[in-house]
């Protein structure tokens, strides 16, 4: 995964729970409390997954709740501020997702592939992440995406 994923998670934690909680998450995952991730930096999938799990643990919430908070922040605040040109060119999530795989000079978006269901999207774009967790993230992102009319199914 790219460091931009961790940076977004950091924003969620710092903005809603404070700097101390983020520093606790960093130290519990084996990082220095002052560690800063670069957006284009490659972060091993296992490290990112561990950070999400540790975030849930430190904040006293479920992993699903952590992923949902991440998805809401990613789609409504973080991504629009960084990838505005992509959002401007897409009317909905189906048009937006393929554009994130195209290179640009200002930011390095995570790679994604479009499919009919969040589960298949999760399998193809982030194969090392547990399906239930990433599917929840994708469902929330699709529900909140600009111009998106799709609503989460199930839960």
C-alpha cells in the first residue's frame, strides 16, 4: 500500500482523538512516535493492516468501525483535497476508481480496479487485506463518493 493510506488514517485519529492516540498507535506497531509516512512511500500491506487493527484497539472500537471512519474521511475529506482533479473528471465511483490507477505528477493514488461488487473489488485491488474489512471500506467509499448514488448493502 502507499503511505497516503497511513496518512489518511493518521488524520482520522489526530483530528478525532488527538496526537497522543496516534503516537500510541505508532509505538504499539513498532514505529517511532514521531514517524511520518510519505504519501508515495511503499508501506507493506501487513504493516498497514496492523496499524488499522491497532487503531481499533487503542481507540476501543471495532475494526469495522475504524474502517468505516477511514472510508468516510477518505472519500469526503482526504481524497478530494489531494485528488481533486480525479474527482472533477468523474460523475460517480465507477468512473472515479479507474482514474486512480493513472499516473500523475502531484500525488500517487492507490491502485484500484472497478468491479461489480465491493468483494470483487477488494479481491482484485488489495488481495492481502482481509475481505470483510476492505469490503466495508469500499462499501462506505462508494456510498460517500462524489455523485455516487450507490448505498451500502447489508449491515
